């Protein structure tokens, strides 16, 4: 059973860097049929895709966040990480890590999500 | 970017009733790249449907998806108590991936 567990500080000060880690169990982050990524949901608002990464390091980011986001993987720990710089209150959200797995048509739906972790940006 | 508009925002129904949820896209794309998710508070969202009409592993057959082009539908044939939740559609045809605003299915 695949499990994704997000971890990191629940409170970040404005202008600082938000850093989260997602530990993957039940699958290898080096799977050639999977991409790994992050999605967030501000309180009372909709879901926003942040970006995804392949184990080789190839990344795709949401243009709205691209200048502030870095995704990375640690294959030795089977983890992926998110860094978001220069945060403001608008970055307060539940952050989810997720897997996109290749389906029978060759496309990559998001098939598993973590439970999410709330990050609040406040001084 | 592709904007997905879900309707209605809230659906008030009783167990056993049929639920029909709509997702309309701002531009046409292949149905291969449309998914539906169920989300309950404090839990991980769950993939229900991918490729517009394929049920994910373990999803009961009361859930079905249909549609093409710009109009997609999720149908729950007979609501069970555990089906009351928020449902999101999502496209993965083009970057950025985008989600609809959600439909809350609540107990009437």
C-alpha cells in the first residue's frame, strides 16, 4: 500500500523559505512509471498544482510559482522535497504531496495523495 | 491555462439518490486527461475516475464518469452514507495542471 507522508514546520515567517519533505513508502521514488509532486489548498479556496519531478531531476512547475519553487528528490531516503522562497500570508495552505503514475493510455493522473500538512505564514 | 468550472457548488441529496456532477472546461481537450477525486476533511483526496471514464482501483461501480471535449460528468448512481464529500475534477492534459472549484455533496 503506497503511503505519502508530508512533514515540516507548521509555521513560517513572512519572507522566509517554506521547506517540506514527503516520505514515500510502498513504492520506489525511482520508479520509471511515476512522477512525484506537490499540490496546495489555501483555507477556503481551491486546489493549486505546484509542480512535479521525475526521479532523474526533471521538473515541471506552475508558472505562477516557478520563480519561487524548487522541487528535489533524495533517492537514498525515498523522499521528495519542496522549497518555496519569500513566502507571504497568501502561501498559507494545506500542502499535499502526490504521485502521478502512468496509466494504460500512457498518461499520468494523480493516483495517490498524502494527507496534507497545514503551513501557516505568520510573524 | 485550462479553467475548469464545476456545478453545482453544493448538491443536497439523500442516501440512495442519484448525484450528477458537472465539470466544464474553458477549452477542449482529450478525455484521456480528465480525472475526478473525492475529498473528505482531514483525509487524502482519493482518485475515483481517470481518463474521464475509467474507475480507479477499488472504486465501487456506483461511480461513473463520462464526457468529452469541454463537458464532463461524474455520476454516483445511489448515494451511500460514505459518499458525502467534496468532489473535484482535474485536467492533466496541459501544464499547469488545474482543478475545478469542487462540488460539495451534502446530506439533505
